[in-house]
């Protein structure tokens, strides 16, 4: 199964996104902080990310916290301007 092409509604963006986007979103090309919350019902996302990421990156993802809403809105605006 090609996990990168699985799609679901993104609570952060408000539309459908592929898992591949969730794995490398944002300017740093790191996984979205909500990747575990969003995908756990579709497949074992924790095990998958554990095999794909270094232990340091995986630990950082597990400890990540969402940005304040204003910060995330400014980031979305910045990304839209770059496109």
C-alpha cells in the first residue's frame, strides 16, 4: 500500500491532504505535529514514523506542541504569498 497517497481531511488546513504532505509539510520539511492524531485510525502511523525517522526526529515529533493560532495563521499566509 502506498501510504503517501492516502488522503483525509486536514483539521489544520480544512481540506483533503495526502499523507505524503503530512510527512514533510512546512518550511523545515518535517512531519506535521498532528500526524499521529490524524492518521492513527487508518494505519499504525507511530510504527511507520518510527521506522522512517531518526530517533532524535521521532522524539522531537512526539514532544512537539502546536504553534499559537496567530503564529500558524501567519505561517499559512507566508506560504501562500510564496506560491
